[in-house]
C-alpha cells in the first residue's frame, strides 16, 4: 500500500459517490458531506490500497466504480465503523 494510492482513492469521485450512497443507507445526516469528510479514513482501510494499486496496474480506468476492486461489503464495513466511532453520523 502506498499513501499515494490512498490519496487517489480518497479523491476519486466514483468511489466517494459509492461511500456516500452507503452512508445514506446507514443514516448519516448529510451523506455527501460525511463521505467527503471521511474519505481519507475510509480509503486507508486495510487492503484497499493494494486492491486499488492492482486495479490501476491492470489497466482499470475506473476503479472507483468497479465493485470488484473495492466491494460493497468493504465499503459498508468501513462506513459502519466510522459512523459507530461518531465520525459525523
């Protein structure tokens, strides 16, 4: 994992939209803002950087919208963990 991969994930609009959609289903007050505020923490989850780097190396042009790169269950687990930690829920 590299910090660059985490930074790129946190800035990816497709991945941020998926995180916001999950946050909305999980009851975040302002899910788009919540996602924007928490993307670095969410993207730093174990395994995410490696998955992202592998997708990029494999030529995936849109890894943030590809649920085979970062799965919906991965997103759900991180959103639930952050909301449970009181991160803007």
